[in-house]
C-alpha cells in the first residue's frame, strides 16, 4: 500500500480495514476507491405491496448466505402492518432451505469460515441479551450437525441502541424495527454510520422521491430488490466507503485526466514589466 509505484488502491471489505488502508495510503496521496461495510435499511410502508416487499426482504438478506454488502439487513416497517409483516417474515424465514451448495434445493448455504460463523453467532447471542425478540432461527438447522450452517434468523422489536441494529453482521440475520411516520422512518434509516444501499417500498411516488433524496445511501431502490445496471455508479457514503465504480466510473478510478493546451494562433498576452 505504501509503495511509491502503486498510484491507486481499490478495496472491497470491512470498514476497519479500509481505515487502515486509507491511513497507509495518505503518505503517498494515493487515489482510493473503497466499497466498505453496509447496514442497509429496507423501509416498508403500509401502502406497499406487502407480498412483493416480503419477497424482497427475504431474498435481500438470506441470499448469498447473508454475506452480501448490500443486504437489506435492517427492515423498518410501519406500525400499522408491523406485526403482520413480522409474522409473515418469520414464517418465510423458517422455511428457507439450508444446506450444502451442491444440493440444487439449497437456498442458504454455510458461512465462509468457522471464525466468521462464531462471529455471527456472537451477534445472535448479543441480540437476545440486549432484549430483541428472536422470532425464528438463531441456531444450527436440524439435520446439519457439522459445518458453518445457521438457520435463517429474524429478530423483531430491535431498537437503534442495540448492536445488531448498528453493526454489520454479514450473515443470515435480519432485524425488524417499527416506525409510525415517514419522519421517524427516515431517522431510523439514517441512524447508523453506514450508507451503502437502501430500499423503499411504498405506492406513494412523492414519498418515495422524498426518501430517495434524504436517505443517506450511495444507492437506493424503490419497490425493487437489488437489480443494478452495471453501467451505473456503485458505492456508498459515510463509513460505507468512498469513490464510485461501474461503467465509465471504473475508468475514472484507474486513469488521470491529462490536459494539453495548444495555441493555434497568437493569442494576446498581457505584457507586464515594461514600465
């Protein structure tokens, strides 16, 4: 990182590692592109298509074993449909098929490493200890006595001061929090140090645009799961990174503008120093 012949560093990973790279790169004033941690909110209003929002919530956090930087790991639900949504989310999560990757029926595989498995389990324990309501999962699935397998896990009644609300778990664990108003939803969405992605589910287009302008995230989807045009800029704000990649933005990261001005005629030059 400190070598003078390395002008650009691109990094995808955890925020603490990103800080270390940024500190080491400061001496050489290197160009940095960093896609770091995420704690992306999924906001569900009571006028949303709840079935589609539920599909997005389940897929958004349990796909890729939950080891996904843009995972919608914080689900914020309007209080008028909160209990219904929690019940339906828990029902679906309990039926997510956990198994080895070679089994075509598998929807949720093993976590990447035993150390990471233990880290995720420590967050499950922290959620219980801090008073969140564990509605499903939280342990090893039946029939899988070995391996880094964790059942799809849902916590409800999670509050902003809890670690599972604030810290990236990077596993198949989703946290659900109620809100009553759009203002409260926005406050909760922005209540972490991260700002990578966000998702809004509502049939009110004006509300959707207000939130799109106000949620602190580098990327936001309205009434959609994470489907991205690869030509669009990818990246986050706050502790989720700096810089953008994707399409022409990737070229910008790895190149420098070099400007050459050539006079094609004798232009007037102010003549100083003639007395």
